[in-house]
């Protein structure tokens, strides 16, 4: 009887933890996630700028 009660308690705790994890997964990003997204965007912009600069250099080199 005691083991049955412990199994039910364990199952209830597991369900509560899973429900808590679902509640914690909100759509609103936190400050760290926003900072990471800003860094990602800045790196993409920098990469595109370097790529454009390389194309311009290549185009000007073809003229000689």
C-alpha cells in the first residue's frame, strides 16, 4: 500500500514538473535571448557587408 502511494506521488510530481516546464516556455524572449538575437543579426549584417566589399573589389579588379 505504501509503495502504491509513493508511485502516485512520484507520478504527480512528474506531471507537475512537466506542466511547469510548459508554462516556462513562453513566446516572449528574455533579455539574454534578445541579446543573442541582436548579436546574430549584427554578425549576419557584417558578413553581408564583407561579401559585398569582396564583390566590389573583384569587380574593380576585372576592369584592369
